[in-house]
C-alpha cells in the first residue's frame, strides 16, 4: 500500500481502510465457507479436527511469506492462527450437528488433499498479499466486521447457512484486526 510514498502495489486493495476490510472479509468468508468441506472430508474419513502437524506447516509457510515487515508479520501470523481456529470452530459445530442430525451428513465428500487444500492455499496466498500491502495496522470496529460478515455469508452460502455458527467463527477469525486500538 505504501500510503506515505503514494506507491500502490499490484494486487493490493484500495488504500482506504474500508477497501482493506472488504478484501479481508471476503477472503475470510471464502475460507470459512470451505470449512464445511474440510469438516465433511474429515468426518467422512473419521479424521480428527485438530491436525497440529498441518497447522504448523501452514504457519511456517505463512511466516516465511509474511517476512516483509514486523507489522505485517506479527499481525499476519496472529490473523492466520485465528483463521485456523475459526475453521475448527465451524468444524466442531458441524460435527456436533451431524452427530445430532445424521440425516444432514453430506452424502459425498470432497477429497481434502486434492480438492479442498488447493483452494485454501489460494486463499492463503491472497490474504498474505493483503498483509504485504499494509503499512499500518487497520482500525476496524467489531460491529462493522459483524455486519459485513453477515451479509457476505448470506450471499456466499445460502444453502449451507448456519448463521450463528458462521458469525461466531468469522468474529473469531477477524478478532486480531478488530482488537487493534483505534
């Protein structure tokens, strides 16, 4: 973003905080939408929700990619930890729901490694790009984020809408940015 120099990196959202927020919320909603597919794949295979080895691989990779500035690295690492935890919030909620309502268990599951992870990796790369564009910590109000998230989830996943679960997970996913002192 480089607002002080006037430079604008290719692929960066507009320098306005609202554009940054929009871009990040879109990516968070897209990523959390995939948590359904992750949960279905893990549930169908009997796999656990927690995968510490995979989580550490992701965080190491993100850490290397974010190694641009202290601000983007620190914020980005916490943001990605929050993304992982938010995905697990959705997965746990779905496991619990499917346990209570076995008729809702997805009949067909995407392959986690071949189908879902490449999509997650693409989103990860886009989030990293957004963090590389930040010169300073954005200042977002939790209410602004909640409203955006509600609208985006309703549009992105109307057939899989579990508003309470996704709202909770998305607020968790964005907590590191909304906690910033304004």
